[in-house]
């Protein structure tokens, strides 16, 4: 497989600085060498997508959608990169950056799916729903509005980013590891018809049963899968280098097993790993975990 590592150093979407250095941290953790060791070809890397540092960007005049214009500009560029990559039969592996970059990833892969007549599904591994709109967001941080916009809810500038209309049918979205939802986004998630396996579901049913349900979901809902993995899905005791830590998260083994199971489906065509913040990390451990996740998705076996 030809893997295209796309670095997206964007941190406009959240409150805490530092996730713009996430791509560099994952690169220094050995992502290229690890992928090549699995027999894949890494496309000659391009420089990171240019993003003006947050300190020099225009926040805009909408407190419910901060940094709207620079996020749209950056994510439209990312969408073009992702679409061009998948059209060349490459596997786009996007390194963030905060989770607002999913706007660009889904716009790119979604455009390709529409052209091919394929149904796109999304595995969203995150402590949060990111399903607020400008009307429901308590913070106005767009990394909490990005998936709702990709599913067709929210500001026109976000919903119609790159190509008009929603990028994924909300009924084809599956969450795993969710444990921190705002009231407004929770209501919208129910209304939209997403599937959500919370940490309580994991405790109640066991992770192996959740994996069976996740596999069945994608087999019956879509033709192509995009994985969006936020490192705050893990418990912060093992993944400290992330901007919005929430106690009670996934274990490292659960995250790796989830990626192994998704690899066996043969449906995953793109992935992003977001919210690695080396300022908050311990010896780059969270970035090393990100490398291990990508490796399991790309076929690494224990035996």
C-alpha cells in the first residue's frame, strides 16, 4: 500500500495551544519508519500544510465559531490533499492538529465517495461528540462543532466547506469511547441518528462485544470507512499529551485491538490522528501511542 502522510498543524479549533506541534511529535516518534517496516511505501513526504500560527490569525467576530475563516481556509486545503491522494489509490494518513481538521478530511474522502457512488462511514474514537453547533456550543471552539458540520448541521461555512452539503450521513457515524457530551450536542446526536458506544456500554457489555457491534455496523451501513482518532479517547493516565483530557477513558490495549479489528474489515481508506499536544506530554509517550495505532491499522501483528 502507498501511504501518504499529511501533516496538518492546525490548532485554531480548541482553547489550548500545542496541538499544532502534534504532527512533528508523531513524525519524531517514528511514524515513517514504522509504516515502512510493515512493507508499505510511504509517499515522499510534502512539507506540512501551511497554517498561520493562531497568535497571528483573525479570530473573527463570531464568539460561537472562533477562527472560522482560517479554519475553513486550512481545511479546504486539507480536503484537496486528501481527495487527490485517495484518487491516486493512496491511503491518506492525516496527522493533526486539533479535531477541527476532520472537516477537511471528510470533505476530501467524501467528495471521492460521492464521485464513485460509495457510502462513507466514520469511526469516531473520541471522549467527546464534537456534535455541537454554533447555537449549542458552550465554548465556541470549532473542534467541538466539526463532526456535526460534516454531517450537515451548523453554520453554512462549515457545512458547505470544499463542496456543498453534508459529507457523511449521520446514520453512518459510529462513536466509540464517548464519555463527555454537552446537553445540546447529545440531543442533536439522538435526533441525527448516530450510533454511540460510550464507556458505560463498554463496561456493561465488554469490549469484545462492542467490537462485534462495530464490525456489523460498518458491514451493513457503508462501503468505505474513515477513522478519526482523538487521543483523548484514551484515559489521561496513559495519554497525558492531549488538550481536553477526560478521566475514565479507553485502555491502550483496547485502542490497539480496535485498530486491529478495523484492519480486518478491509474497508478503511483513510485515517486521521488528532489532539497530540507535546507540551502536555511525558517523553512523547502519547505520540508513540499514535504511531502504534497507525501501525495496527496498517497490518502490524503481535504474532
